[in-house]
């Protein structure tokens, strides 16, 4: 069994706190350290001293750990342009020696977008599908060749498609409750499917849909 530690730093944690948890994760024999990707606390906590950025955190941990895998659950698709995200994840994967996993979701917490002036589009699922195509396409494209993907938001042509991750294939995680589009995306792009906050019956049903789509 693969046992992993998951943290929610937006509830109140400094980088030093996360570093302590990550080192304990490694020292105690756990397999991975994952964190959420949020910029605003939730609920009644004060969230002090304020948010930390997911990929800046993982870049630091990549140099401070040696064995554990590092990832997000989930990176918000609304926070970063796909070309920029592809560069960030590839660089952190190189910094870690090939230990990164990318959880990518559509983004859902509107209040944090308002708090930091981040656009919150009405149609997020099509954007997520486009991002998955661009990010994985850039990683897979051979050096010297071009990757083009025309969609609602972006058109990438003549890209050098660099840098490349250290891993031949960065594991991609997708999750959600959607009955049709989510299983289809998971079947096409994901190495792992995550089912958040669901009952046993709902989880069994959704995993069944994903298996059928795959």
C-alpha cells in the first residue's frame, strides 16, 4: 500500500512548517508529500501567516528531500496559463530528480479569485481540457518540433516545448464528481483518479464510470 501525506497550508502554515512535515514524511517512511493549491483560508481559521504558493513550495522541497514524491491535489486550472504551468512542473521535476506528480483540476473556490484579482471564468471545464492537452502535449513534443493546439483561450505554435521533465511521463491526477466529462478526461489523460468528499456508494459508482471510460 502506498501511504501519502496531504496538507492544506491555506489553513495556516509557513514554508518552514511544510518543510518540517515533508522531512518527517520522508523520515517516517511515507511515500509522498502532497499539498493543496489555494490562496485563501476556508472556514473559521485565520489562515495566518497567509498563503504559500504550491509550486514554489514544491520547488523548495524538491531540494530539501531525497526520496518522497511531491505533488498537488489539485493545482487550480484557473491560476496559471498552461504553457507556464508546463515549464513550472517540468523544472520542479528536474529539481527533484523526477519525483513530481501533477494533480490538475478546474478550480472552484471563487472567493480566493476575488481576493487576489484572479479571473474566474464561468466555463472552467473546457479550459481544464485544453490545459491538459497543452501541458501534456508540450512535455511529449520532441525538441525541435512544434506543438499546436487551437482552443477557446490559447493558440500555441512554434513552441520549443522546453524544458522537459526528468521523468519520461509525469503522473497526472484528475478528480471530480462529473458523470460523463470527468471520466472521459480521466481516461484520456490521467494516471490516477481522485474522488473527493464522496460516500462509499458514490465513489464506487464514479470509479466504475472511469474504468468504463478507460
